[in-house]
């Protein structure tokens, strides 16, 4: 699960595919901002990592988190608060 493999204080940048200004902060910041997005904006969101993560089923580690993975982080964060 991604929540256990990415430190919450790791630097990250949230971008969207429509070209809005990026959010530069930590994974925690990106997950918190993701929860504020409207549904359409959530489908366009991506998080660029500073340290790539391994994902099951992929041969190499990746630098980008997709919307479903950002949602996992946001859900986990909400459950912990």
C-alpha cells in the first residue's frame, strides 16, 4: 500500500493536466489539497514525487501518482485525523 511506502514529509508537487498553478509542498499537503478539489479536478490531478516508489505489477519505480493513488493517501489521512 502506498501509504506505508511514502513518507508524509517527502517533498512533492501536485499538478493537473489542465495547466493550473502547481502546489509545491509535502505529500501531506498534496493529499489535503486533493480533498478540496471538485470531482473533475480530481481526475486531472497528478503528484510528482522526489523519490520514486515501487508499485506491484510494474518493472520499474515511478515518479508520478495517479488520481486513484492520491485518493488512497487522502482517505488514509482523513481516517487518521
